[in-house]
C-alpha cells in the first residue's frame, strides 16, 4: 500500500514538473514571438513574427494564448484585418478571455466595423451577467466597466453619425441594467469623459472654423485690394508704353520722310547721270560693233588698198569709241560720288532709326510681360474669389483628433503583452 502511495506521489510530482516545463517553454515561445514582431515599423519584423507563429503552429503549440499573442503583435504592426482573424482564433479556443474580447472590439472600431463591435459589446454584457464574473478581482471588473463606458461614449459621440442604430441603443440599455449602482457610476464617468472630450474638441473646431473664415475674409479683402492696385499700375504702364511706342513710330516715320526728302535730289542726280550715260553707252556699243565688222571684212579682202582702207576706218571708230568711253567714265565717277553721298545719308538715318527701333522692341517686350502679368492677375483673382473654407491644417488636425478612436481609447498593447507573459 505504501508503495502504491509513493508511486502516486512520484507520478504527481513528475506531472507537475512536466506542466511547469511546458508552461516555461510556452512562455519562451511567446516571448520570442513578441521579440520578433514588436517593431511595428520594420518589414523584417513582420516577416519574423509571421514565421515565429507559423513555427508554433507546425509544432502544435498554437493554443489560445499563442493566437492572442500573435493578435497583439499584428495590432502593434497595424495589420488589423489579420489581427481580427487571430483574436477570433483565440476566442474560439477561450471564449471567456475578456482582454481578447476587448481588443477585438478595439480592432472592429478602428476598422469602422461598428455593427460587429456592438455585437461583441453585447457578448461582454452577457459575461457580466454570469456568476463567475462577480468573482473576478474588483480592479479587473472596474477596468471592464470603464472600457464599456468608453466604447458606448465613442459610438454615441465621435462615431455617432456612422454607428448610431437601434441595436446600439438596445445593447446600451441592457448593459446599463446589469450594472450595480457603484459600477454604473464608474461606467457613466468613463462614458461622460469621452463625450465631454469630444464636445471640447468639436467646440474648438467650430471656433477655429469661425476664426479661419474671418481671417480668410480679411486676407481675401487685402488680396483684392492688392490685385486692384496691380491691375491699375499695369493699365497705367500699358498706356504709358503705348504712348511712347506711338511717338517712336511717328519719329521713325518722320526720319523716313526726311531721308526721302534729302535723298530725292541725289536720286534725281543719279537718274540724270544715268540718262546722260545712256548716249555714250549706246554709241560705244555701235562703234565697237561696226569696228569689229570692218576688221572682219578687211581680213577677207584680197585688195590691199581696200583692206587698208577698212582697217583705217575701224581704227577711227575705235578712237571715237574711246572718246565716248572717256565721257562715260566721267559720268560714272560723278554717279559714284553721288551714290557715296547717298550711302552716307542712308547710314546716318539707319543709325538714328536703329536706336528708335531698339527702344520700340524694348517696349514690345515689356508689353508682352504686362500681358503675362494680366493673365497672372486673372488667375490670382479667380483663386481669391473661390469660396472660403475653414479647413486649415490646424482645424483638420483638431477634426482628426476629435474623430480618432485612439484619442479616447489608447491601445493598451504594452500592458496586455506584459499581462499575458505574467499569466504563466
């Protein structure tokens, strides 16, 4: 009999040691999982966390706590869709895990799955009614009650437009009925805290909008005045430039008229000389042609006397052509002098007009810039006349803060992680 008892004691001790060893091993597995994936900003940590959990699953060590630990890692990495699957797997194995249920609600609210979040709140309410819930430590009970108050407050306030439903109101009434007077006071305090904070942020946002609109109206008036000043200055400058351009064109026309007037006598003189030169040119052509004809005949004449006579006659014609050529040279020299005078006159007027044309081109360039400036003014005016908005960066930040779930319910991932590791 003593031997049997001794064997039973030894068996119990061995079983306890095995259980302790298994707990220690599982705690080590979860610690490794947390260490691998807790860096939410690293892509490598995501891969390492997935591989660590898959290794646990292959070894058959993926119990409720392992799935829950993996869910916490996925929440830390903001992989909310995957975290929801992991926490569901944990709750399937351990439906009474309130911490897992709370984090599931947080994920559902973060992903704006409000109807599903209300269903989970109802399930927590059902757990509240169970006798086992009353046996939990008072601090844990109060923590759950505060969580319920914050969730109802968020769904009523910041998420009210999207989350409001008859089912939410029904679940809220059922939850509140199950709370004791003491717990209802805790619940109301948490709920009112969310609603009060939301009203404060909303009030700041509204005030900011009004101030932004007033400031925008003031800046719009200033911008309109500035645009009017710019437009007036540009119109005045355009009128001034057009007047200057017209004066320059008139001066250019006057110069061209003066050139034509001063050039006319020279042109007349050139025309006269050209007419005078026409006679010797014609006579030279006739004489040279006749002299060449006589020489051609003389070269074919056998009579020496006739041949000499023809050659003498051709020589006389050459002498006459030379005299005409001398007269023509005199006329051409006179024409060259006149043309040189005309060239100097044209050069002088060209220099004068070049200065005027350069100034005119400068005015044209400035007028083109003024035209671009007018287009810019039109664009600025269109922008100034747009409807005023109150969505400044600060206002948008306030609105985002007012509607953000984490403003009212920071994710307690560090605390849940530590609590899970200490549960071994």
